[in-house]
């Protein structure tokens, strides 16, 4: 009889606690952000060759791409990478490059319009570039290392983007 009474009391206590928690969650729901921004939807590796505007890899705002400069790839020396971007909205975008930085050499980002005219370049050793992109237009983003020579430093990098406004 004691076992039955203890089991009944235990079950009652457990059910009342569970019900109280459920009611509290309904009364105080967790707020959900109406707008959220994702840092990277996809992350992928560059595809060689992508050393010119004609061979540029597509790169989408919100994605991240991983690449290398300063290595021998497919019989050629990798010193310059180009990515093609299509702006689906007008936004100010920050391009961020993460990777190696040496005292005597660093990577630079350069943004070009669809005709190959330079729009903007990152400053010395600054690993980001902000630019206003217009809806419907195509752009090229180039990654290079000024003065990079065969047999010198190897640069492993990741480019990501963030919409600022």
C-alpha cells in the first residue's frame, strides 16, 4: 500500500511539474527575430583555372569560397584568382578575406565592373573591402598578392561577404 501511495504521489508531482513548464512556455514565448542574416549559405573551393575574367568562378553574396595563391596548379603558377558576382539586390556589401599575412606580402581584393574597369581596391594589408553593388549588374572580384614570386609564400584564403545595408 505504501508503494502504491508513493507511486501515485510521484506520478502526480511529475505531471504537475510538466504541465507547469508547458504552461509557462505558452505564457512567455521566446521572441523570434523577424529578420536574420546568415553569414554563409554555402562554402566551396575555387575551381581552377580562374585566373582571368573569362575563367572567373561564380561567387554569390552570402556564400564563402576557399582558395590558394602561390602554388603550382595544373602546370601553371597560381598568382591571381577572379570571381564573378551578380547583384540580385542593391546593397552595400563587405567582402572579407581571411588568410595568411606575412611581413613582406599580403593579399588584396579588387572589385571591377562587368567591363573590367577597376572600381575599388582594398588598402595595403587590409583584409576587407566595402562596395555598393547595383541590382542586376555583374562584377568581378579579384584576389592577388602584389609582388608574389614563384617559390615564395603560399596563401590559403577564404572570402566571405556580409550585407551592410
